[in-house]
C-alpha cells in the first residue's frame, strides 16, 4: 500500500519541488528589479494573499468532496465530477461579474484606488484557476500523476519565460505586468486540460447530489478558510496593523524571506496530492490496516520534513542569494516559518480521522481556533515587533490546531502514532540546528556548508538506522 503512495508522492513531489524551485527564479527577478524600498514586492505579496484566500472560498471544500463521493459505492465518477464542476463554475462566473461591476469600490477597499486593473485581472485569474482545480483533481483520481506534473510544470515554465522576457530584454519594472503574465499562463494551462473539461456534462449534474455534497463540504470550507487564513492573515492584516510608514516595504521583505521557507509547503503539498486520494481510495480497507498505514505515513512525513528543515538551515549561506540583498534582513524568520509549516503538515496528516468518519465539523473547529490564535498574536504583537510576530503567530496557530486535532482524534478514531520516535527525531533536529545556524553566521560559505553537510549526514544516518530497525522487526514478525 505504501509503495503506491511513495511512487505517486515521488512524482508529485518531483514536479512540485522542481516547479517551486523554478518558481523561485521569479523571486530573485522581482527582488532585484523591484527594490525593497519601493514597496512593489509588498504589493505582490498582499495581492497574492487575497487570491489564495479567494481560491479556498470559491472552491468551498468541493475538491475533497469530489474525492470522497467519487469513491463512494454506487456513485458514478462523471456524475459526481459534472455536479461539482457545474456548481463551482457557476459561482466563479458570478464572482468575476460582481468584482468587475464593483471594481472601483473594491480597489479602494483593498488600498489600490489608482490601480483597479490589478484587481480586475486577478479576479479573472482566480476564477480560471478555481475551475482548473477540478480537471487537475480528476487527473489525481485517475492516478495520471505524470500528466498532472507535466501541466503544472508547463504553467510555471511559461510564467517564468514571460517574466524573464519582460524584466530583462524589455527592461520592464512595472508590477502590473506580473499580474498580466499570470493571466496568460492560467489561460494557456487551462486550454491544455481540454480532455478533462470535455468530460463535463451539464445533463449529468444532479441537484439532489449537490445538496448532499454541500452538507459534507461546508465544514471543509470553514476548515479551508481557517487554514488559508493561517497562511495569509499576516500578509492581509499587516498593512492595517503595522504602525510605521514603510508597511509595504516591511511586508515585501517578509514575503520574500518566507519564499525560502516554502520548501516545507512543497513537501506538504506533494504529500497531500498523493495521500488524499490514496486514503479515500482505501477507505474500504480493514480499519486496523488503515490506521497502521496512517501511523507509518505520519512518521515518514515528519522525518523527511525535519531533514528538509535542516537542509534549509544548513544551506542558508547559499539559499539567501535567491533574494536581493536588501531583503536579507528578513531571513531570520525562515526557521520559524518552517517550523510552523511542519506543524501544518502534521495537522493535515491528523485531519483524516474526521474526514473518514464524516465529522468534518471538527476540522472547522480546530482550524477556526488556530486561526483565532494566529490573528490574535498578529494584532497584539505586530505593532511592536513587526513581521517577526507574523512568523511566531503561524507557530502558535498551527500548533494549537495540531494539538486539538490529536487530542480529540484519539477519542473518536484512536491511532497509535510512534510518538517517541517522532519526538526523539524532533529533539535531534533542534540540537543539530543550533550549531548549523552558528556555522552559517560565523564561517565563510564553503566551510559553513561543509560543517552543516556533516551534521545533516548525522541526521540522515539516524533515519537510515530507523529504517533498518523497522525492517528487522517486520522480518521477525513474518518469521514468527
């Protein structure tokens, strides 16, 4: 069972990691061509935070619902798919129409009265991307990981190519073109999904099925909104609660630095792409086998994210060159944001108990409480500590949701997670991260990289020892 999961995760992970790495090419472009003092990158950070929030709002939990209902006995995949796409497509069209009709007031409310075109373009992009989510979800259901990965990379490569052409041969520096390029890439990628879109039939859409699906989906919508607010609330609130006159400058520095920490988001996203259909597809397996699979998946997720954490901390002397020098002051948030992302990944792993038992309302509660904690930390401390409070707010919010989900989940759907092993590796990671940080600060680049590579090898050796120990136990059980 895990072999199939690891295979798909490898494909999704490779495309996600390569894609994000290629996407990182945009960060040095933007941070070199757009100075921190101008606040331009702060605008990009702020606008894309709004788009991320809108993506969750306009898909309203129907992606997870599609996986759940497509795997229910007696359900027809095309009927489920057509019902979901009809619903989401209709709301996306209504959203675009409403924004374009009220473009002036919306632009003023968002703080961009002189640039309503930014808001109009991004509203169209959001609507296209919302619809595109579901053909991509269909590819995951059909286990067409290679096509999924190829199209994701096509979208990223086209975006990078157009940005390179605009910012270098054409010598541009207008933030507006970042949004126009996004629109072109979204349209082009959606056109590549003609086969998946052609499977939609309005005649197959069912109002009765939709009502049933919406009852399942609404707690996931609340969960998704709370989850995305945990990722974006700091970037949305910062211009309003920061006391200085350089809010967009500081937000740009924070936004650029956070990009380096996003390797954790890459790993979590890759794992999610493979893990969600895998778990729902195996919902009819024996419950004890299902729980054992989830426990093992949690262990390996934690181990590899901790290894990635050490890699980013250890290679920071090299990775910092991904952003312009006038943004380097924000790099101190990277380890904190990565820790928050690991907690978010653990929370995602824990979330399946309420999805599989149809108690999704609990997810809304956990994420809502976590989001409230995050917002509270931001509102209370950003005026005094700036974007450092944003980073610690993420740790507080994700940590709260993670702990609540574990405690309540052990009551309704108890799983014996290997907690001692997980905590042991977390402690080892913390012990190794400290000298790695000192090496990065006090040594020149090559000696620092050599020392930190050796420390990473210690952690990798500990993982290898765990693998061998578990293999010996499996062989011993099989022999007896």
